[in-house]
C-alpha cells in the first residue's frame, strides 16, 4: 500500500513540474509581455463582470427593467470574453489566472461592496470602468503589435469595439433630460 501511495506522490510531483509552455514562434520576452498584459485584462474583465452582475442583481427604481436587462446583457458579453483571453495566453506559451485571489491581486478595476448604490451611480461607475478597460485594451494591443502577435491584437480590436459600445450604452442610459429642442 505504501508503494502505491509513494508512486502516486511521485507522479503528482512530476505533473506539477511538467512545463505548460505551449510551443510558439514568439520569443520568451513576447510570451512574458503578452501574458502579463492579457492576464491584467482578464482580471479587469472578471472584476467588471462581477460588478456588472452585482449592480444587475441590486438594481432598483423606476427604470429597473431597462437597466436590469442592459446590465444582464453586458455581463454576458464580459463573461464571453474571459475564455478567449485565457486561451490566447495559453496559445502564446503563458499561464493564466488560477483563482479568485489571483484575480484580486491582478485587477486594476476597483470593487464596489457598498450595501446600496443609486442606479445612476451604478451606470456611471460601470461607464468609467469600461472606459478604463478600453484604454487598457489599447495598451495591450500595443504590446501585441510590438511582438507581432497578430491573432491577439485582432481579438483585442473586437473587444475594444464591444467595450466602447458598453460605454456608449451606459452613457446614453444615464443621460438626464429630453435632448435638444
């Protein structure tokens, strides 16, 4: 019995030491830089996703239905970004986020743990978070261009467009008044 347990322990140690570096024609510096940029993006996307769902769950007021549905749609779009981001990191030879703690240590977007947030403040906060994400995506795009990672840069271009759309919708949904006469 001890022999079997010892061989399982040895096998586990071997698996833990097994390299995860996916073969790539990118240089080690490119893998490092792209992995760092994209893991930060991934952490921010998870943070904005959870904040969006938090505000979706806790929305109230006269525009409840519209805002609730808007935030649900935006949350779905954010969550849909997470797997392609992580898979790009793995495709270029890097490793990605491993836990909620790792996300918390990496994210640049601030959490909102308030017991109550006014609906207009929710929309404004998410609008600013999405604007910040768009700027971060542009920076990551520059890193990808620097290292000729066309595939990641191409995906980032779509995510920038989606992020700008979320920002636009949040801006328009939070406008006061009826517009020009």
